[in-house]
C-alpha cells in the first residue's frame, strides 16, 4: 500500500473526543491535552538510564475516540483502500469522499500533548478522511452536515461549504461499527468505513442518475378558436425545463422529501394567449396537467404571470419517460361581447430521463 503525507491540525485546533458509548449526538469538549498512560519504563528510572528507558518505552496513547475536524499539518498515513462509492447528492449540493487512510501516530502538537507523538488508544486506529463538496447555486436549500458515527455515538464533523477538507478520527480497529453520516433536512445517508462505500439509499439514489435536469424546447400550440365576434384566439405553452428530484427545494414548494418509492417531477413552463385583433384582455386560465399515470393536477389563476408556481408531481422513482397532457381553458374579455370561456382542448409531449 502507498504511504503519503496528509494534512492535520496544529495545536490551535483542540482535539475533540468521542465520549461514551450511548446513542445520539453529544457535544465534545475541546481537549487542552491528551490523557495518556505513563509508561513504567519512564517512572523511577535511574538518571543514567533515562535516555535508554525513553528509547525503549512505547509511545503514549491518545484518548479513545479522538476527533480533529480540520487538519492543516502533515502526517504520514497509508491508504485504507480504494473508495468504491463515495458520491452523495443532497438538496444543497454534492459530497464526494475522496480518500480514506490510516496513520500509526500523530504529533503531540496536533492535540496539545506533552509527548512528541501519540498512537491510537488500545483497540483503535487513526483514520484520515479527505472529502470535497460542491454546493448548488440555490442558497435557500437546507444545509448538508457531515458526521462520524462509531457504535451509535454520532458526532458532527462539519456543516459543509464549497471546497475540500480533511479530518482525523480514532475509530475501532478496521473501522468496525463505524460510518460517516451525511444529513440534510432530517434525511440521512451512510458511508460504511469498513467497506469504503456508500450504502445504497433508494430515495437519494435519484441524485446519482445520469440525467436529472434538462432544458426543454417543446411548445404546445392551441387554436385558433373563435368566440363569435370575428376574433380568433390562440395559445402557447412553452416548456422551459424539467427535472426529477427526491426533494422539492423551498423556493419551489413545501413538499420536501418524496415518499419511499417515489420522486418529484418538476416542470417549468410559460403560458401565453394571443388574438388576430385588438380590444381584448386575459382574465384567467385553467390548466389541467396529467403527468404519466399520476392524478391530474389543476392550476387556476393568472398563470401567464412570471410568479406562477412550477408544476410538481409525484411519480415512481424508476420512471424514465413521462407523457404530459395539458388541457387549456382561457377566460378572455373582449369588447362588445364581454368575457368568454375559450376551451382550447388538450395537447401533449414526452420528456425522457434515461437511467443508464
């Protein structure tokens, strides 16, 4: 295996310790120093033998569960193996676990200890974990947090922001019972440390599909329709974008996470009406959207307004193609005849999200 230097924290970053074995998330006090077991070889040795005894003494041990969330000083480490699946999609962005390695010891300056170096506590290993995070452009989505969980005790590493990071944690040997937990708005995803892989999660697996967002150029055209005064009316609905997602962001709606086995289909469009003559105005519109096999969704109001909400429909999470039918009824006001209800009928189009 390849040995390489990584970055670890200076003494200005106090070590954090995983305390106890209980479940739940508990804050860890910053450690000014590390509690160590004094070596018998350094106690009561004749002064003439002090140097030899120090050479023979084992290195001091760090506290069990040591956690240093931000590393900025070099430490030698050895790769724990290739990360097999380390990409996580969240409402706020994309996290990638880039590398996992182990270290035999850490400098005492890392944790404010008096000894030159410290080895892991009995039955534990030092793990050094590198990651990168790319946020979405939307700043209204809930934050993504990275935690480390060891045998039911979960600790916060960082609320993620753009860029790369490295942290060190002392875990049971082989990473037994240990995992990274990625949380966002109450939903958790897991990276299993012993296997170096993300645990499959059908809900957020949608984020990992090859196509989840696309611009559209489809135009649904309606009419011409006459209302009896010589005027004819037409209507267009221009499709602008479509996406599939397990989570509806707050600026679009309040739906949040999808139910298991489903995902959200979100469609952005623009409605317009026109006539072959002047002297008329738009009053109201009713659009009935039938997306695949889902129940029809009815929208009413001044739907040509830029502030119109996007269409949001729940569909099965294995959906790859959707046919969308749109029935269009406009309430239009014209001189001499007043308001008229114009039924333009319906038309449809298909959008595809290949999952290969």
